[in-house]
């Protein structure tokens, strides 16, 4: 029997509908006590909650009097897992001009079952806020840049360049540095991310409405592809170039053929000129993109900087791909198609100057806010990486001293507990080891996708491996949400762990449970991508559109019901994934 997780949130009485949508991509695993402090903080309001609230006030969706001053509402943890408050999210759709709550539901839930109806309550209608949101929307459709995001990027790049020598700092100095920098920057960075993310839905909504009105609903996705300057797609482009270096070297191919485990050490130990050239290029890559990795919002998780073999595993798959699979080529094709299609649809509505003007403004706005969403997210991740690197230095010392069982045990204590640990670390080793095991037990449970109210006790959650499903057979299909347009066929490769993608060969269809940045480089060698969860603004879709890979998300239980090795077809225009032929 699994006991309750160490930290949890008390659900709000009015805003009581919570979802794993979107947050399940960035926090797929149980939330550590340290990361929980970022949700709620020691006084009930942490950096993430502050950022979410300030973004809503700034857009004009809510006013401070609608929220409790001492309790998190937008983000919370139930039975170990992070949830978003869907009730509060729906208010944007309800109060925004020209929108309804259904627009928010479509963006976050796709076709997920069990989503409750929205019923407006007392005080939900606020005409003065609708007017303020309209002013914000007007800015969205006319601005050419998001200056805060660019300034933050510059600041964080400088923070990386000025990273202190943590090995020369005391334990207390490290811990104080962590919280000083977190409290100085995180709430504001997260506010900018939420602000831009929600406003990115406006141009998408306008483009969707116009395409539907002119009888070309399938054109929407093509008008949102090949936007360029998408931060989360940039690492895949850079990895491709590194893969070409490997593909052109007999010596490097030999090292990569031995497998990715320990590959970074083998490359560093090689005195071959090709290895030296690759190592120099790879060092530049990890300096720039080292903050990315699996579950990267979680400060305990590894990144490409802390575990370079993770990045090398993706490069290994790319080196096997033919040159014509270059993501830069696909991106250019999508960009050209977007320009041509935008002009065609624009010409169809020239007789309606107002609609034409709004449509053309939305096309431009998408090129600002869709990449802006990924840039603001990357800014948050860069700060977390600097904090992570400081804490890992402290963790290494604690492992050497015998007070931590593993380097990242720092994440298994609350801030108050860490203060006590710094005063007297004796007795904590076994407690942290027990919490590590407890986290594994919670991670083995299948959390619900939506919650209304508190949900049940943790003992009611089934184990993931106990959830029964039935495999698809030849001729059957699973319906998901269209992500990136295009149709592709290939062998289904069900990959459950981005740490080991060796089963994926060029031209295969990647079938994955979720796609954070550690997964998206695997899109490049794939002919198509199918993901269990996701929605139109999910990370998987944005990146797949930049890389030009047909993609379907929210294909419920795809990793469980699509037989590995089956020939399947992915229709990125309709969202249908069909089994053509079962594996022999």
C-alpha cells in the first residue's frame, strides 16, 4: 500500500477542476518536495503561482480580489502529480472577447474524455475585464516583438557566462545563492511565459476561424508551421549538424556503434583528430543547450550538460539518417508553404477588409508569439539549470560525506527541512533513501487526467502496468489530435524512455508517451510521431511543425495499443493513426 506523497495542495472551493493537460508534459513524474516549494512556497504562494497570477492580471483575465492571498490556485500537487487549475484557465475563454471556454478546452484537452461542462457562476461575467482583455489582444496583433523575453534571454545567457565556481563556495553559500537567484528571477520569468503562452492562442483562433469559414480547415496547421526562431527546435537542428560530423567519420562511427553508454568519456579519451573536432563542436552545443533534457522543470532531473550521453544518444539516431532528412530543409519547405498558403487565403477574403486585416495580422502575430512561447519557456529552464548545477555540487559533497544516498537527494527535502539539514545532517541519509523509494512507488501509479475537487486517496490509484488495454489489429485505428500536417507510413517503434532510443531507426514512426525536449531530437530521424497526450499548443506539436514531421497527439494509450513493429500510417491532417499490417 502506497502512503500519501510528502507534499500536496488543498484544492480551491470554487476553482475546483484540475487537469494534467500541458503540465503532464513538463512534470511527467511525481513532483519533488523542492519543486513543490516553487509551486506553493513555504507561505502557500510560490514563484510559479505568483507568476501565473501576475500574468492573468496583466492580460486582464482576473483581479487579485478573486484569489486567496495565502493559498495556491493555479498550480497544485495531488497524490504526487502536478495539476493545472482548469477552472481558472477557462475564465480566459469566458471573459475574452470573441472567445468561449470551449476555445481553452480545445487548446488544452483536445479530444480527451470526461471533461466537465463549464457553468458560469456569480461574478464570472466581468465586462470591464473583457474590455481590458480586448486592449491586450489589440497589442498582440500589432506588436513585432516581445521585448521582455529577449531581455530575459540576454540576462540568462550572461548568468551562464558568469556562473560562479561552486566548488569554491561553502554549502551555506551555495544554498543561499540558489534561493537568492530563484527568488530574484523565477516568478517574473514564469509570468512572462504564461503571459505569452496564453496570448499565443489568439492568432491561432483567428487563423482557425478564417480557414474554416473559407472551407479550408486543414490549412490551419500549415499556416502555423515553419515559423522559424523556435528555441525548442533549435537543439534538434544543431544535433543534426553534429550527426553529419559523425556520419562523415569512420573513427566516430566506430565509437558510436559501441553504444551511447559512456560515449562521452570515450570521445574525450580519443586522440583522433575527428574526435577532437567533434568534441569541440559538442562542447559548444552543450554550453548553449545543456539546460535541456528529460523532465527539465524538475531540478532533480539530468540534463544534456550533466549527462551528455543523453544528447549523444539522440545524435546517434540522427547520424544514421540520409542527408535529405535534414530538418533545415523540411523547415524551409514548411515556411515556403506557409507563405504561399497565407497569400492564397488572404486573396480569398480581400472583399472583407476587416476580416482580411485581422487574418493577415494573425499570421504575423503567430510568427511572434508561437516562437515567443518557446523562448520564454527556455528562459525559465536556463535559470533552473543554473540552480541545478549549484545544487549538484552540494549533492556530490553530501554523497562523499555519507549524508546523501544519491547526488540529487537535495530535491527530496522541503526548504525548511534543508535548513535543518544544513544545521545538522545526521540521520537524514536513511530518510532520503526511503523517500527515493517512495517516489518510485508513486511514479508506478496511473494518475487521473482530470480531477474535480480533491480526488480520491492515493491508494485508489491503479498501477500503470495493471491498466488493461487491447492491441489494435490490422485495419483498426486510434483517433488523436492533428499536430503537424502530412501523411507518413513506417514501422511503429514504441519508445518509452528517451534515455534509450536505440530501437528507433530512420524512417520509423516514433510512438511515445510524452514529448519533452529530450524526446524531440528523436523526431528528426522519424517519419512521423504519435504521442499519448498533448493538445494544439503542446511542445510536441510546436516542435514537429518546425521540423516538418507529421505528428498526432492525444492518441490515448497509443503506446499501449499500437503493436511495436507494426506498419502504421500517421495522418497529421486528420489525427488518425491506422494499423496497416501487424508485425510478423
